[in-house]
């Protein structure tokens, strides 16, 4: 289960190259969701949506510092999602690809790919939870779709807000939408993200 916790901090790692903004994100209410159930919960919020493409803006608060990015969201019901985050202007800072239980984190500047499978909590283990909220619904032929997604790790440390715009609903996704870009990636387990986080922040590992 440690790999699940490390996977969540990748959004913060993607933002480390940015300068921080002076404001902080407010705390918000939401429902507690086990990390292994995040995609099923999203699927219930986007019922009737077979596929979705959208431009996004993202706010990420990491250790009380706020970062701003933009990117692209691709989603295919029920179990595939891709999130590309970039600086404005600038290259892709990081990517998150999830499909059929396999999570891949790409850090192009380092040429590294972190991957692993998200598993259910084992007996005796404490479930790792993410507080999630969905707001600003837009009516479509497929039903109401939330344009704002909020999340916060329990215990603090990471908050995020995604805002969707320019939606394309139930249109064909690009070929290979959930496959990582070709290239010479150094492949690592998700647990190694903890090492990357400390290196990015210039901290010594405890």
C-alpha cells in the first residue's frame, strides 16, 4: 500500500519546477475514498460518458506551497485515465496514466517511468483515503458532468483542484491514448517516487 501513497505525490513532483504562488487552497468538504476506488468513484460521477477529452487547469498545494499548471485529460469509462501536466509556456512536466489497475507516472525531464498496480487494502492494513469533491456540473446529452474536481490526501500534504473546459464527450480518443510515449525510459517501481520527492525538494531522506 505504500506505493499508493507515493503515487499521489507525483502531482506535487510535477510542479516542483514552478515558482510557488502566494495563496493557499481552502480546505473543502468531500467524501473519503480509498485510493484503490478513485476510478470507480469517478466513473459514477461521469455516468453515460464512454469517453472524455478536456483541457484542464490545475492547482496543486504541496506542503503548503501552491503551484499552477495546465494540461489535457483523457478518460475512457470505466478504467482508463490519462493526465498530462505542463508549465505555461513550456514542455510537459509530468504524466499520469492509469489503465486496468496499472498506474504509470512519467517524468520526461528525467527520462523516468514509474509503474505498479494499485491493490485493494489487505486485511489488517489501514486504508489510505483521499477526500474528493465534485462541483460545477454542466448538463450534456449524457447527463450532468462535473467540471471541477477537488482532492486532498488525509493527513494533509497534498491538495489539488482540476477544472475542465472544452469538453469532447463520447468522441473517438487518439490511437494509443493510454500508452506511454515511445522513448528510452528508465523503469522504476512506484515506491521509488519517495526518493524522487526528497531529491526534488532538496531534502535528506529520513
